[in-house]
């Protein structure tokens, strides 16, 4: 991401001294700098805080959030998905991210099922620029273009916390529905193998890739 932005900024800087195109160059430089900072520092994890809500208004606020489907307490659960805009909105993307996130959220919509799985950070990127930080997800999904067809690689074992690690690719990619099934099979295997108190990433680190790979690909 940084290298792409830097290369584009260098190209824009060439016309910075041109009296005709100077305004365009400034706009390009500012736009590239701000979008890069937002992508790297802000967008990956956004939480909205509503400060100074009077106690008497709490229920009304909850009702409004619930009507907008924003009232679920799912922090760090499998439905708390981080996904880049993907091919729906980004010209750099190779594949869509938002529909994948929606399908996974629907598959794991049961709150009890989410709580049973516990902390599970799922991240989705629509291209190798990795704006969704898929490589740092306990489960990561990377969208790629395979001969003009959207394809999704699955990675396991990543973390962006103090126990930082890069996720490893499980194997061949999947289509849009296949990747949702693969995520479910990975979580089912985790439930089968986990020990008391273990998160998904803890179990993965203890047993390694092979049991998960066998469950995912059969």
C-alpha cells in the first residue's frame, strides 16, 4: 500500500511546478496521502462511540441501533468481520469482500454459536494490497483474480495483537460459496480439537495446519 501510494505521489510531484497542472498535483498528493493514512491507520478497525447519552435515553438509542442492525454485542466474535470495500467500490480490488462478509455473518448469525466459538478475528481483503489485513486474522480471506474469475484464498493463524503472526495459506482457493463452507469447516474442527480456554488461534498454534487442512479439503 505504502509503495503504491509513494510511486503515485512521485509521479504527481513531477507536475507540481507546472503552473497549469499545479492544482491537480496538489490534489493528487493530498488525496493519496490522506487515503493511505486512512487505509493503514483508521479503516482496519473503526468503533463508534456515542458519548454523553442520558440514562433516560438509553433504551430509545438501543431501539434505533437495533432497527439498524447495529445492536448486537459481537466484539471480537466471528461476525465482527473486518473487510475492505472490495471490487464493489475499489478499482484496485480483484474480488468482492462485502458479499463474502455478509454470507459469513449470515451463516454464523446465531449469537449462541458465536459466543461458543469465542474470540475469532476474521479479516477479508479484496486484493494483495491487504487493506482488510487478512494476513493478521485468526482466519483470513484474500480475494484474487484467477483467469478472470473471483477466487478466495484462506489463511489461518494470523494475529495483529501482541502475539503477532502472519497467517498461512491452507491450500487451493475457493469460489464465493466455497470459502464460506471452508470457514465453517475450520471452525468445526477447532471446536473438535480445542482445550478449555483456548481461542481458535491458540488451538491452531498447538496442533498446526494439517488437521484443519484435512477438514477443509477432505
